[in-house]
């Protein structure tokens, strides 16, 4: 399997699009061979499954005994107790699924994939491809629970479907919007973004999303702050698919309210700026007042607060110094809280603080963020790879074991997302922008990190320039990547 992520343009990085993808997954899984829709892919999966089952005698001892085994009983056992599923049980389910890959319908494949994902087991790529292929045509007919399971499973597998699949999924969210529970919808939106979804239909972003946010802020609402934080993040992450909406406006295929906001966007305002979409129909102050309410910030999970800050930054909101101090303090929490955030979350946090703060954060907060990043760098993952911004893999020889043991390590809880150099660079450059000063010893540790060629080479050229200006350029640099 190849670990990587879709390349991001400079504009996306500067606007926080790269951070959105980095937060939601340390690296996206992308198959070496692009997914081709229709029967070609189906035939390829069937061929692969046949070869997998009819393995050579040299490898026969590795295969579970599947003769006479009931597929549905095995699936039920894994689905109901994923945390207790043994490795041989998961491998057996994988073999049984491959054995009948051409017979399983979309609903069954969703159930199988969700069982694997909850067990932290990555099955054969053919099973993943088959579920994506089977769900593309009729994804709009699925229930909210099935849509949630699809997005959750693909995000857990670091799998990014085709653009056409993502477009169909976006419209399925629009069609099923009111059938979702708010927490379920918020989670699905975040997981769909981890799969590569960046746009929603204009009626969803300009009408349905603001209405849901208003309901969440209502006096008698039971919506949890974490759910609202995810929705704010989604409002900042997703951009409107306004082209189709505007073309359909003359044929009255969208309602008058959506058409009005769509016309507003093309009347000299950039369509790519989320702050001119959701905030044009949802007053900024209404959101800020809700979050400023007593006790709201303090009871919200730090990971959700990172999402909230990123959403505010992308929306162009201005929370002000008082609320920002509360938000940053709540994210830090206890001394161990920041260390529990993953490197992509730390990068999002630093970048968002740079965009939102009106006064420098405290020295204690800066030191806590740096210590959290150092903690992850000192615990570099077993997988021993560094994923760069265009989806390549660079081997760091002295770290960990080969990725052939990936499924076993995932199941046993040994896997940690990689420390991607882009995250380290964004934390350091954001802290520099905030005026944060590093001690000589700390700076020396980060300089040593950048001496590893794979770390430096993984940065895009423009970010290497920034890091060079900050004094982190390696002493010996390959001229071909300078």
C-alpha cells in the first residue's frame, strides 16, 4: 500500500486548505493504480481476489482455514465486538470477503468495511476499491447511518475516492441533511473532508448549514459544543458548488434564497472565500456571543476547540482578545493536553492562532506547544516513512520496521500517524510570526531535525525558502532540490 496525500497548491496552503487535510489525516491512502469506474475495476478486483485465494503452496500456511466457515457469523462477531477481534479473526473475514467479493452488494460492503475500520485493520485494497465502486452510483439512496459509516471507514483507511464519487456524496448529504442527527452530520462532514471532499452544493452551504447552526445556538438547543465546533469548522472548510446552482437558477431548480446568495457571490465577490458565504447569512457576532457564554469553551474537548479555531480562521472571524485567551487556555488545559494532540492538530492550532490573535500568546502557551511537537518528533513512528506534499514516500532508514507489518501493528495499536515535515514547518513558521522565541537548546533540536535530508526534501520549494529564512536550512543540501 502506498501512503501519501493529494498535492496542494500554494493558494490552498496559504488559505488553510492544506491544514484541513493534514488535520483530518496524517497521510491519505492512494492506490498506485487509479480507480477506474465500471466493469474494468470490478473485473480487476475479481481477478485479484481469485489470485489471493488461490495462493501458491509456499504461502498456503499463512492463509486462514476458511473451508465451511460462515461468512455472516464471522462478520457479526467482528462488527459487534471490534475491540475484541483477534488478528486471525480479521484475516479470516478478509479472506471470506475476497472469496465472495463479486456477490456482495453495496450495503454488505459498507458493513464489512465499517467492521474493519472499527477494528483498526486495513483489509486488502481490493475490498476498499470494491466498496467505493459499488456505492458511487446509488450513494444518494443510503441512510444517514450508512453515509456516516462510508465516510468514517474511508477516512480511517486513509482512502481518497475519485472526484465523481465525492461529488455524488456531497449531493447525498444535501438530500439527506434533515434526516441526520446533528452530531452524526457534523461527524460525517469532518470525515468526508478527510476523504478529500472540499465542496458542498450551494443550497447546503448557504441555506442548510446556517439554519443548522442557528438551531444549535438556540436557547433550548441540546446540541453539544463539540458538534457546533465541527459545524463551524465545516462552514470554513467547504466551499460552495455555485456554478451548477447559478446555471439552474434560471430554470428555477433552486429556491429563491439560494439563488439570491449565489448571485451575491458572483457580483464582484470571490466565490472561493467562505467568509462571504456562510457569514453572509449567519452574523459573525451571533456565533462569537454563543462561544463567549460562560462555561461553553471550558467543557469542549480540546480537539474540537482546534477545529473551532481553524474554522474561525478560515471564515475570517474576529473573536477578540478575551475569547481568544479563553480558547487558547482551554486547548492547553493540563500540561498533558497539548501532548495528546497529533502533529496535524498542532500545526492547525499554530496556524489558526497566527491568523486570529490580536496579542501575542503567553510564553507558557508557546512553550507548551513546542514541547508537544518535540514529544512527537522524539517518538517518530514505527512505520519509518515521511509523506511529502505530493504523495511520495521517503524512507528514513534508522526508524522503525518495514511497512509490511502494517496490518498487525494497526490491529495491536502500535500505529501512530507520521510526523510530517510540513506540520513541523507550519508550527515553527507560525510561532515565528507570533513572535515566539525558542531557547537555544530547543532551536538546536529542530535544526537537527532538518538536517535529515528526507525531512527537508519533503517540503515544497516555497516552504523550504521560508524555513531557510528562519535559519533552519541544512548544512549540506542537495542542489537539485534547493
